[in-house]
């Protein structure tokens, strides 16, 4: 059985992740803009990753 403390910790963690995600999408709009603004990825890097993902799937 899961303890009450563990449930509270998971609830807080999920709330923090949800709030952070909402803030980032409100500020930058799209996942691509988030990646471009918060990392040193370039547009060509994103295209390479998208091509790799399509090739794998």
C-alpha cells in the first residue's frame, strides 16, 4: 500500500511539472520554439532529429 506521504510527494511533483509545461507553452507557443529558445539547437538540428525519428518509426 502506498503511504499518504508518497501520494503527496507525487502530487506536488506532477503539479510542478504541469505548471512548468503550461508556462513554457504559454510563453513560447510550440515545442519547436521551446527547444530553440532554451537550448543551443538550431533549425537544422531539429530537422535532423525529426528525420531520425521518422526513420526509426
